[in-house]
């Protein structure tokens, strides 16, 4: 039975209930959690005592403007040009659909209509939220335009889990107990950035905070977990506030480039979507919710096998020529690679990183028989062919820059700063978008290219548009994002069979708008084994294995230099989409033979890895760490096990094998490991775990269990 002014959205295993507040003209959260959580008194209800604050400042409001909520953080700040900021609105109706909800509020004095949007993602426990803002009478200036606010009731400090880092050290899982005050993170770099991912998990830490579970439980501690992820490829923020009365309220949205956005009369602005997820099974369960959601984002492309890639960058750098690339491609084909990608250095003027960007034509000196003949030779080895591009970049010495200097971001009268010896094109301009689309269309139709790696290696600095009117308030960040997505949408529609990899100096642009339009993303330029393990551990909390491109290389550790075997590098890399980036010419025949065996094993289990349910077993700080993949359809469980710590002395000294306790198995079933010809009960694997005896020459295993 539907209660007036109260709406429940039902997801796969959870529900989200919103009501009109009895305290004022706003919507507020009543319940969010496992299905049925809405039956009973709201855990977010409060005492209505409001000393020195207003009811709106204390309420678990879904979205409120400054004006109604003046003290504890609002989602919207709007004003007429030159006028006082502030919005006071009235409820203007609801529109409920199958898995969707629209709640409208209007301010006739200011001339603003605000519609809160909700949509359940079928087959998941994700609810999308966003906001539509319409100027109904005159021009408006929006100084803040968040997508939504998310309310989490807590009994003490809230445990925040988020992903931090820097270039070469992205996606480091970081945790903070927030008892009081404000936590904020974001990016002003024109992309999500390397320092923070637009993703946050929130748990109730209780009075004493949430403790880490030891051993196999590192990712699953803390009971129910709530998560948000912002679908935006530009500037953003996420802000969590521990508010009076035991509530953590999280606001998230894009950040206007010039501090405000202009909204013309009759114009509607739609904010980025905020994905909201919940799991009763802690962070480990929350990761599986995100994985399922990203499989939905991939759509039919999910069922396209991710090919084993070889990329020549670490072998040749900018020294690209047909003969050297063919030599590497021949070796790659022999070990079982399915795709050969030529990275930076293939085009005219690109002998180093000081030139060539923008002039996207193959270097005739490097390919004397023609680039088309070279591509055909690669394909003649049985390999698909891929190419690296950086469409947003331009070199100052390029022909493109000489012809169109106005296409690069620049502030009139100020020097143009070079980052990585290059400038950034203003992709918000339609003529620049058309140039990029025309360039990529030409490459993809002239040559038989099946894979495109889109890179972006510098943030916008002097972000101005020289020929724009001086008195116009530009929204350059949103325009650049719109141009970027327009180009990707064109590629998806016009070249649907081309696999696209998203990259921005590593993991600088990994978020749901990009993931929805690409096939894989590149988490980091750091491929050192233990460094990469930490990166992938954080990445898999937020993102699915089928989008995680990972290479086997010879790179030494940057942050953790301890050596690891070739087996370790392969087992670590096959936790996502396997690639190889080492100089195969320097490998011994024995190393190449070992690589061929690992690639064959990966091909046998990649469907389980890319489609299965994932459990993170422990943390990279534990002596043993693993990633478990379960495929209920085939009855197979794959465990990528890695020895990360000090050895236990066995067999020279008394010692027992280390063990990884598995999760999610049927304790009454039996599971056979064909590799060791051992059969385990599910109860044994859940209680004791798989045994591993690590040594200096044995630090990784891939175990495949079949349910009998």
C-alpha cells in the first residue's frame, strides 16, 4: 500500500525509501538497505531539537539549497546575476514510474525549477541519482550544483574508505574514522585525477570504530557498506560531513571551472549521475555490487573476449620502426598473444615527447613500405592490431598548432605553460571535436585497426578560450567533458567492433562515464609487481576485473622494490585483462615458454575472471593475498594466490603452509583441484583455506577448483 508523500524504490536485493519531510518543503531519506528495511521506524528520524540551526540543517535531506539550509552544507547555491544568493522552494509534485521517481520543487521568486531524479539499475543494488535545474524566468548563476546528497545513520565515528594516490601510485585503499567535522576530496585537473577516485564507501564504525579483520577478512570488515561513485570525467568533489545528531551526509558533484555556471532563461542543466550502492556484506560485498553495475555499463561488449595484449612501449619507447615492431610481434604471437599494440612514437615528428602531437600521420621513415603493409604483416601473424593516440594533445611545433593556435587552451596575454612538452586542445569547441572525430575516422578506416588506446598526459592549466567574449561566463570543464564523451559515443556508434582502452597518464580518468564507453581502462603506468598489487587491490574495490588492463613487464619496484618471480607477475596481471609489455627479445627461451604456459592458463579461465563473483582474500600487507572468482554456471572457482611477505622457514625449519580462507562456497559441496589432484569440502576451504608453501622461487599459484 502506497503512503502519500512516501515512495520506495526496489532494487535487486535492497530498497530505498524517500518521503516528503514533515518539517518543511524538502524530500528526505527514510530508509536504505536490504529489502524490507523500510518496514519499521526510520533509523534516520531525529528529535526535532534545533538549537542554533534550522530543521533543514538537521534533517536527512536528499537535496537542499542554500537559503533553506544555511549552516550545515547545501547542494545548490543559486542567484540572479548581481542578486543575493539563496533559494526557497515549494514542492511541485511527484512522478513515479517503474523503478524511477521524479520529485519537483519550484522557487517562483528566483525563477528556478529543481527536479530530483532517481532510477534503479535493473539487476543490481545501484540507484542512480541526479538533478535537473531549469531557469524558468531569467538568467541564473549557479555557484554550487551538486548531483545529490546521501545520508548514512551512524552510532559513532563513520568509517570512510576511499582511493588515493599520485601518478604511478593510484587506487591506494585508504580509511578514515570521521567522528566530527568535514572530509572532502576531488580534482581540479580536468579529469578525475590520480590523487583521488570519485568513489567513496561509508560504514557505521560504532562507538569504537571499525576494526580490520585479520587474515582473509581484510576487505570485508565492518558490516553493511554504502557506496557512491560520481559519473563525471572532469572536475569534481565528494564531501562527507559528520553532522549533529549522528548522521553522516555526503554531497557529491561537479565543480564549475570559473566558480559558477550561467543558466539562460528556459535552459535546463542536468548534473552528472551519482551511483548509490549498498551491501550487507561489507566492502567485499559492495565491490561485487559495483562489478555487477559495471557489467551492465559494458552491455553487449561484456561478452566480447578481452584479448591478450602485447604493447611495445616498454621495449622500444619512441624508437618505433617496422622491422623492430615486427620482431616483437613475432615473439608475442609465439607465446600466445592475440593483439599487438604500437604505442607512442609511430607518427611523424615523434622522435621524443617534444613534437608530433596533433599531426596524426604514420612516419614514412619508420614504415618504408607503408603503414598499411605493416598492419597487414602484423595481422598475418594471427594478431589483431592496435594503436596509441592522444587526441586531446598538441605539440607547439606541430603543423596543427601552426594552423590553429586558437584551438589550444590559452589565456590572452599570459604565457602558455608546457606540461610534458605539450599543450591541451580545447575539446569543448565543436571544431576541435570534429577534427578529432575526423582524425580517428581516417585512421580506423584507412588501416585495419581493431584496438585504440586513448591517452591523456597533461591537465589543463591556462584554461581559457582566446576568441570568447570577455563578459561570457564559460563552462569550459563541462564543455570539454561533453566533447570527450561525444567523440567516444561517435567511436562506439561508427566503429562498434573497435576495442577502446581509456588511459590518462595511467589511472587519471577512471569513472563510470568513461567505463560505459570504453572496453578496458589502464589503472596505472606502474607495472612493478608489488606496487601493482596494491594498485589493483584498491581498484577492484571500486571497479570490475573485465575493465582492468594489467601488464606483465620487467619493471622494478618503485615503492616496494622486493623482487618477484615471472609467475607472480603473471598471476597478478591475469586478475584482470592480461597484457604483456616486457621486451620479449631480452627474455630467455625458458621465460618465453613459461609465459606461453601462463597465457594458455589465462585463456582457459578468463571467462570466470571477467564474469564471476569476486572476493578479495586478505590485503597486500598479509603474507598471502588472493583474489577469488566464482562462476556458478560452470561450477568453477579460480583463486589467484600471491606470496607477499616474509617466508616461514619451511622446509628447512618446522613450519606449516600459509592458508587463504575462501568465501561464498557451499560448505556441503566438494571442490576438486585438478592441478594437485586434491579434493576439498567447501567447509574445509571456508574454515581452513587453501594451503600455500611459499619459497624464494615459488611466490604465486593459480588454483582452479571445480565443484563436484
